[in-house]
C-alpha cells in the first residue's frame, strides 16, 4: 500500500502520525489494491478484475456534520459494457480495507455506508446504508451502455438529525442527468466515535478506467458551535466598546 498526501481539515479529523508522499487535492490518503495517482487524478482501476481504494488516513469524527464534494470519470475504450462502478465510502475497518471486485466495486464486504455508482448491467446511483452495493436505487439511465461517464456529487451528513443526503449530476454520452437520494443513518451508532472515509472501485470481466478527478471535505459547525462563536463575537464587541469608553 502506498501513502499519498491529499488537505486535512483540522476541525473534522483526529490527528494521526500519517507520513507524507504525493498530493491529491491536498488530502492525506492511503492507497490500497490497484489505486494509484495518474497525473492529477486518483485512478482506482484501469483494467480487468481489479479493486482499488483510497482512504483519508486521518479518521473523521462521527459526531460532526460534514459535506464532501467530488467528481469522477469512468472510461471504457475497449467496447462492451462499462465495468463496474465506484463509491464514496464511510467504513469502520481502517485504511487497509478493500471489498470485493466486480459488481461489488470494492465496497461490498466492508459493512460500510456510501454513495454508489454502478455500471455494467447493474446501473445504480444513490446512497447505500447496508454495505451491499447492489441494494442501491436505480440510475436514471443505462450507464453500462456508455463508453464515457462523468459525475459530480455532494454528500452531506447532519450529525444532529442523522440525515445523510446526496445530490449530483451524471453526464452520460453527452446527456446530463440529475441524481439525488437521502437516508437516515446514525454513523456514530454504526461505526463508533470515528470512521474512515474514502473511495472504492472495482472491475470484473469488463473494462473501465475509473478516476476521482476532484475531492473536498469540510465540517459543518453544530448549533452549539455557532452559539460559542456568536458568544465569542459578543464578548469581543463588549471589550472593544469598553476600551473606547475608557
């Protein structure tokens, strides 16, 4: 496994002694299986019967709200059905974890929660909370018939309400399709106080070059945090007014 440097968000991550190597959008990650850097892209797979994963090497608190935004590309230049898909994943197995190949897209077997995009004949695009890639809502069109698919997704978690949402867009053969999904899941109840976050992908008897082309993740302050911030600003204003009066 190779280790990569990708931007850490101090408000969200718990400190770890991660080593540095390469950079992808500023976030520290560990690469597993067939995952590698190709130029500025994070390539999960590029041939048949592979599974790859990339994990942020600092765990994320399950008690904090967050928003993650990423883009990806799936390219099949060999003909036949596009294999097999990618997922943005939250899991509790650490940074060496990798699920099964093929339609399981390196995701099934992790007992994780994710935003799944399956191609080939499965054609799903949505949130999954039971760790089985196949149990995901249907995609808006046949992704497996396309030779090139790009997508952008935003996945957000509200730790106060345990609401997980996904919104995004798929471009399939030049046509745009809006996608969205929502689920109620207690990430702290499922994973404990922290979880590992990243991406997986897999191919089987069909081909695809699977890449994550951009990624960012940031914390959303809890209501208590807003209250502390407002209280601090109020105290600062009081001190400034007192100084002027003096």
